[in-house]
C-alpha cells in the first residue's frame, strides 16, 4: 500500500475505519454492561472522523478511477457493514491499486 497514491490512502483508511467499527464490539458492552463509558467515547470520536474521511476519499477515488455507480455505491455501503471495509479493500481497492501501479 502506497500512501502517496489516493487509492493507497483509501486502503489504509478502510482498514482503520473497519478496525474502529469492530472496536465498538468491545466498547459497547463496556459502556452498557460494565458502566465504563470512556472507551466508547474515544472509539466513537475516532470512528466518526474515520467514517467521514472514508466517505470523502471514497468519493475522490470514484472520480479519479471513474468507478461506475455500482462500484462507488458498494464502496460506500461497505462502511456501514461490519467487516465491509475489509472486503471492499480486497475486492475493489486492491485490484484498483494493482491496475494503477502497472501503468
């Protein structure tokens, strides 16, 4: 993953956003079952910023790589599903980065 390319930044961001989403599986029970809300605030804030960045950079890459509506929609919907961004990275972003690097 090359951070100097827009698709490389998207791939890294997709992984970080996916991790932050999955961390809710740990922090939500801490908040509601153990009455420890602080980790959920931190994860929630990080996830919110990563989500917004993910959407923005997805849209940027959709324009740069001329993704059709279906691919762009799938990339955006992936952020709403657990493990979705990991699958989008493997199925959409990695192949796009391989094509971009060979040119």
